[in-house]
C-alpha cells in the first residue's frame, strides 16, 4: 500500500511539473502521466475496498482489533486518494490586518 501511495505522490508531482514547468516539451507527457495516476488510483481504490470488506467481515465475527486495523488501513488509503480531488471552498476569513511596511533607514 505504501509503495502505491508514494508512487501516486510522485506522479502528482510529475504532473504538476508537466503542467506548470518551464519546459514546453514536458507538456506532451501530461496525458501519459494522468493515465498512470488513474491506474494507481484504481489499484488503491480496489485495495481500500478489500480492506473495508475485510473489516466488516472481521467485525461480524467479533474480531474487533483486526477489524479496526483493516478499517484504519482503508481510511489511510482513502485519505491518500483525496489529494487529487479539488479542495472544498473554505470560508473567507475577514480580519483586521495591521501589518505595515518597514520604515526606510534614516539617511545621515
């Protein structure tokens, strides 16, 4: 699981470089990198589902600790997958901003 999560993080970074980097030649690779991200996301989704099913089965059998461990692994995978989703709009914070620019040094 950790290998795929690390691979997903690396692919996200590579995609950012392809989209925003200084080299125009890297922009051609955006589709390939996105395809790899989709592949890894699919593998992680499948793994999370397996852990969730295992957690439910273990909980039904009365094995609470292994069920909780499987649920934690599934939750960790789901958290790693959230990195590709756009963040929800955060409420605007209004506040008093009192910072001022530094005064220039006195000339002698």
